């Protein structure tokens, strides 16, 4: 596993309104990393069974962006797709995995502070201290903070942020105790990393409104996911004790 091989990974579901702009923006990071001595970078996006033209658009973009690899897969949900991408990056020899979403809400310029500190920290995660995507989402973040404290006994300021750079050796260790299809995998990874006293750092990041398309997660579905997460968190806690 080469230490400075970076895979930028994103799940995508019905993102035809955003995907081209997102690929262009994040490919600038790929280009700059590949210009650094001894470093390599690829952009990997998994189309999670979209019902629109997301995958077709990604396929067309590969002609101009050779280090961009789109993957088409059956729909399995956000968390399972994120974990699938982590495994793909690890299998390809990534030393670091950076994960964000493909909806255009995050800022590529804020990635560089994490890359510069990659040798000092194994889990670097954004803190959406300024987010512009609605009160419901802010409420969910606060509830997740409470649930993580209740279930894992640790305080995590923003456990579910889709903006994180991780050392794959430590990520592999954490993933061993998480179910392979776990929806709230980012929450679990954040909580376990803090509980295990991993080298973690949070950075304030901007979080813009969705740039186009429709959010597939509504408040009713969030509540349903939350109830299921409680039982899944109990299972993860049992795995932690083994």
C-alpha cells in the first residue's frame, strides 16, 4: 500500500443536475495531487442505481478526465455504497481515502488543510459549523450527537459529515466492527475512532445548499433510519467488546 496514494470517493444517486460540475471541481484536486512528487490520486464515483442519466453523464466525462473512474452498481443505499467505495479504494492500494458526496454541497478548496496534515492524523473530518441546508438537517446532527454519546459514551461534534480524509490502515481496523451494509457508516466510523483514541481532528467547513436535484432523504425516512440505527449501534458495541 503506497502511503501517498489517494482515492477520492463519492456515492451518487440521481445526481444528473450536479455530477458534471462536481467531477470538474474535484478533478482539480486530482490533478494537483498527481503533480506532487511520489503522490497519486484517482476519483472514484459509484452510481447507486440512479433512475436518471447520472451514470451516462459520468461515462462521457471519462474522455476528458482519465483518472476518473465511474462505477455502476445496483441500489443499496448511501451507507452501503460508501463502504463499497472504501473497499474498492483499499483493494486498489490507496494509502488514504477521502470521501464526500456528489451533490455539490462541499468545497474542494477546504480539502487541502487535511492533505497537509495527513501524517499527523488518521481521521480528519469536517465540522459543518456553518451549514445552509435547512433546520431539519441541523436538528438531525444534534440528535446524532446525543445518540452517539448515549450508545458509545463519547462526544463527537459532527459524526456524519461527508467530508473526511482517512488513513486506510486505521480505516480497515474500524470497518471490521461495522456491518457491510450499515446506513450510518460515517457516524459509526467517527464514534469508533474517538472511542479508540485514534488520531482525529475536526475542521470547520462550509456546507452549501444542494446545488441541484432533489434530496432523496426526507425527514420521515431519517426518523426510520434513526430507529434502525439504535439496534445496529448495539450490535457494533457488542463487536467492540469482542
